[in-house]
C-alpha cells in the first residue's frame, strides 16, 4: 500500500511540471518538443545530455 501514495505523488508532480512547461512554451512548441522526446531512445537522450547539458 505504501507505493500507491508515492505513485500518486509522482503522477501529480509530473502533471504539474508538464502544465508549467506547456504554459511557458505554448502548446505548439510543447507538442513539438514532446514528440521529439518520445522519438528518442535512452542512448539518444544520454548522448544529447552529454553533448548539450541537461536541457533537452
């Protein structure tokens, strides 16, 4: 049972952060960035971070 509250907390925080980013970027830019991120595999993400810092 302890994991349920943690999962709910993580999901709520995830949604909060996504909403903040969506508001700051605007819907079209957020959707484009989201699609680009979804298209990357873990190795691609790690390579990008190593090349460009943590900003994906």
